[in-house]
């Protein structure tokens, strides 16, 4: 038991060391990196990925995946913008937008549970379909006319801390409570470890998976609202490519892609890592294509390390 704990600590220290080196590197290459304004920008950037990473953590812990989160972010941003620009009350528009995210998660769960389509294929399909739906709805045009009062969640601050970051922290706290203090959390880990054993133990696996994907959809919609508020419009391209950043952050945080292993409190390290990486590359004027190359390499390395650690654990247990 002690050895296992040490392994987890060394893994976390490795990511923290890489994060520290990256911060020093970007800080030395650009003097504005440590400015208060830029630190605020980083906090705003990581809030969207961070909120979605909580839902993605729940999904990956069950040995699943959700590639549709980026498209759900975009759909929520566009439909939310339409509702708000039409004069709908902010509270009602927010609730309806979160319901749209829930429906997207429900669709994913339905295909996985009823048609037995693997999560990778299901969410790849919904990712493509929902992104297409966004462009059908908007005709490729941005949606403007949002009320000024709505800017606060994406652009407002509480002191020097962005409100979107406070929302992210609240979501992480709720995710921590769910995974560590509830029977639902135990069932999530159990499903990721061995779903058949859970089923035989009386756990309604399909129902639990439905709840997990619905939560992931709601959190993606919440991120879409924050992104919409941040840019003060509904952009058809909103959330495009975010799924890779979210998945990478979760895997960097030590959540096993095989399911059943990982702690949500460590995912925040991966979220900060991806946020600083993206911000640092932008400040160094590194092109979008080069940024995607770097992020892709980081994802491959993160998954490779996860597989290596898993194989090492199996060998040591023999």
C-alpha cells in the first residue's frame, strides 16, 4: 500500500516539475508573462477547460471518452446567444442552455447503452453532427446582441480573481465531493474497474453511465455560456478543438484512460499545465498549427506515460 502511494506522488511531482520548468521558460522569454493582467488571462483561459475537465474525469473514470464536449460548448454558446439576443430573461436562457447540454449527454448515453456503440465512436459521431448543426443554425455567422449584464461571468472579476475561475473552483469542489464522499462516486470507480462485477452487485450500470454523460454535457454547456460571455457573442467555431485540451488535462492529472483510477484534485494540475502551455505559446507568437502540434505531442506523451505506469503496476503486482 505504501509503494502504491509513493508511485502516485512521484507521478504528480513529475508533472509539477514540468510545469515549473515551463513557467520559468516562458517567463524568461517574455517579461509580460508574470504580469497581473496575463495571470488573469490564464485564469480565464483555464476556467473553460477546467469546468469541462470535471465532467471528462467522471467519463474517463468509467473507461469511457467524450469527444463531443467541444461541439456542445459551441452549440450552447450559439443557442444561448440566440436566446439572450431575442430578449429572453438571463436566468431562463441559462437554464435552457444547460438543458441543451443535458440532452446532448443523454443522446451520447442512449447510443452507448441501447445501441452498444463504443463511447469513442458515439461521441465522435455526435461531435461531428453537433458541429454541423451549429453551422446549419447560424449559416456560419456569429450571433451578437447579448445584454451587457451577461458579460460578468466571462469578463467580470471578484477582486483580482475572475468570476469564471471562481465558478471553476466551485465545480471542482462539487466533483471532489461526488467522487470521494458519495455512493455515486464509488459506483463510478467501480464501473471503471469492472462494470460486470458492478452489475452483478446490483449497480444499475446503464443508469449510472447516463447520469455521468448528462453531467458532462451540462458542464460543457456551462463552459459554452462562459465562453460566449467572454467573447460577447455566439461564435460557430466556439469550442472547436477543446476536447483535446480537456482530455489531455485529465490524463496529465493522473486519471487512467483504462478507467477506475485517478483523483480529481490532481486534474487541476493538468488544467493549469494546459492553460499555461497555451498562453505561453500565444505570447511567443507561435502559430496555431504549431500549437496544435505541441498539444498533440503532449497528449501522446501523457497517454504513453499512463500506459507505461499501468504496465509497470501489473508487473510489480505479480
